[in-house]
C-alpha cells in the first residue's frame, strides 16, 4: 500500500480527523487495486503485514486493524470482491514483517483467493 499516515487503535483522534484518514485509506486501496488491474474474486483471505520502523520496543500488528479495515473497504469499493462479510472474506489477519530501513511504518496486504473444491 502507498506510504502515508496509518490509523491505529491506540490513537484518540477527533471524529472528523479519523473520518478523513479512513476516507483517504479507502481511496488509496481502491486506486491501487484498480491500477494493478486485479481480477474480481469471490472469496478471499486477507493478511496485513506490518513493516515497522526499526525501534527497540515490540510492535503489535493488531493495533493497525482500523487501517486494515479501511483498506478492505476500499478493495470492496474497487470491486475486488463482492462484500466484506464472512461469506466473501476471512480476516484481515495481522502478521509481522521485516522492519523498513527508511521512512515510517508500512503495511502490505496479502490477498489469497479461497477456492472450494467442487463435489
């Protein structure tokens, strides 16, 4: 995903500032999915991988769940999958990735198509 401000569950933002950030995250996800010409999928599992800044304290990738939710909403808006309910989406699940060497914390999305075998 593009580099920029991320939304954490530890933040205490004014509701309008939070709304603007969520809107920007949804738009970035939708634009990225459209630019990559991703195919439409019926059922997916989404993992978001946290790439933190190199710091000495431990990071909790679950704190960025609000960012992942906004990204998933943007992917639904872009038409990557029909809806973000349990019939079409598993997750988003947090994972830790390697730290970034420059800039701030980043998130990568890993989208896995779930296919059910025909009986």
